[in-house]
């Protein structure tokens, strides 16, 4: 075991989407799903439930386009509700923050389609409004559909996106460090609002970005938002190791996870950072029931929500390739395989799993498991069964915590909080209460100081 968080217990993060479904596209068809996903009340109920269960953080994934790569059209996406609705995260995070006092709240904002000053100001303001509980999930975006929404013809090449992102995050962190912690005075008697010498101008000049400043938002109680990242490609891992504080990982088994964990922690150390202060948490589903039979019945209901259109639509989205060009059992040509890009890890997993250099669309469905319950690790059973599995992952250095994906909303989070959290707390694996009021305090991360 390593690190402060290991001694204090596992980090628990809820995985959310500001859309008509969870990351499981069929979740909106679940009979227990509440369909008020376009209301603040929906997200505030989830936030209050997560805080009652002592979750460290709720964070929102995001894409800047509706899935429309399959057949070059959005009809199937809209017809089947395949992540069709995608709302802006910041108003929702604000609503959730106003309904809670300890729960961390994170949002995904792209380094490809926004400007550093804008992102710095949005998240610094959010961090102030919710008392130092914000996190920024840094992504480079995904596909040509997103590019088209922002007036671009195509998405940037993979490694080039990360080169740009390096400069982007350097600029954002630079702005966040331009106000000293004691810059503000706000003394009406003397007339001094803030010390001018303690507010500097950034004057950032890079290859991709220029941003002068001075920045317009003072520091929050936690200094600045926690940095989240999910890169797992070679270039993505290097980026995450350099900048990330909380890493959202994808893994298919404990064995694979241990290797990912060791490799990443080594990369953090090689980047000159303390690996104990960078937390890795994989996405998991938990299907829990009072008995194993109940849990298996719940799992069957969840699996029945999947529709045939879900998988291929989402595979086309994350690979930037129209799989509608070929039949399900037709091997992709060398040229077509070369065109399957963006999510290189998914392509490599399908090639390895199928044993084929030129897999079929059906192979992509079968071996990526995209859009299905089995795309991530599934812990299924009684509260003891689920806690046993989580304990094994946590204590054998697969992870520092978990990102709980929802099979349906809000019930998946509520079941976990009611049934599994008390068992984890009884074992001393999960905290009984929050350590403080800021996200950094609760995650055991240091507060960055600016003098």
C-alpha cells in the first residue's frame, strides 16, 4: 500500500453525465430511471445522496457533439437516445454545489476547443462559489463531429492534441497562480482593496496560445481546482503523469489494472512528482442486492436495457470511423483499419482480443464491449461480495479508489450508498466522514500556495 489516501481509505468518485442517460447508453430505458434529467432537481438529489454516503467527488464526463459518425447521420442516436442530449456542465455543477457542502464536483472541459483564460476563469469561479470543492477533468476531445461544431474541418492528430494541451494547462495553472493567497485586503477604512504587488500579470506566450492577464479571479480556499485526467495512451500517460492529480483509468481486470497502476506510478515518479500524491481510480459498475439472487436479477434487468444500435454508434464515435461502410461480418481492409483512429487503445484491444489484424465490426462490438455493462469492471453480489472485490483491488495496488458508473439514475448511487458504503466503512477501507471542507483536504492532496 502507498500514500496518504491508502492509509486514510479509498477515494470514491461518482461518474456522471449531463445527458439523458448515464455512461451506459441503455440506462434511460431502465424501469427505475427517473426521466427528469433536464431539471436541476435531478442532479441535486444525486448530489445530496452522494454527500450522505461520503463520496469524495462527483464528476461529469462530456463530449461536444452528438454521436453521428455511424452512417454520417444522427438519426439512430436520436431515435434510440444514445447519449443524444448533452447539456453544459457548469450550471449543473453549480446547482449541485449549492445543494451540498462537502461533496467535490468536477467537470470536463476541452483543451482543443476552448481558450485557457476562459477555462481558468470558469473553474476558478466555480471553485469559489462552492467553497473550494471543484475539479477540472482535462481532455483533448475526441472526433471530427466535435471539430465541426467549432468550425473546424477535422480533429487534430492524437499526439499533437497533447502537445497543445501541455501548453494549455501550463497557461491555466499560470493564471491560477497570479494572485497571492494574501493579496486581498478589502479594507474600506484604509481604502485598500488588494496589494497590487501581489497580483501579477501572466504574459504567457507559447506556440499555441498567448494570454496576457492579469487574471480576474482570486484564489479559492483550496488554492485552485484539482486536476483530473484520463490519458492512457503513450502520449496520454505522459501528459497525465506530468499534470494529473486524480487519474480516471480504464481497466478490464485486476491483473491488467496492477500493471497499469505500476506503469503509471513509475511515470509519475519519472516526471519528478510524488506518486503518492497522484491518485488512480478505475471506472467500475456495482450491481448490489441483499442476496446474490437479487443482485443477479438486477444485473439481468440492466443488461436487457441494451439496444443493438448502442455499441456500434459509440464505437464509431470514439474511433472517428463510419462502421456502416461494411457489413457486421466483413473484415475491415488495411486502409479502413488505418482510418480507425482517435481511441487507439480500443483498436489495439479489439485486434488483440480477436486475434485478427483485420477484425470485423462485430469483433469491435464483441471485444470492446462498448456501450454495455461489461465495458468496465462489474462488481456484482451482496454488499459483502462487492466489498470483497473492491478490497482486493484496493489492497493489491490496482487502484487508490473507484469511479462508480451508474447502471441507472439515481438508484445505482443510492443502492451503493445504502448497502456497500457501510460495509466498506466497517472494514476501515472508506472514511466515516469528510476530513475537511475542500476537495483537496478530503482527498489528502496538498494545497498549492502562492506568495
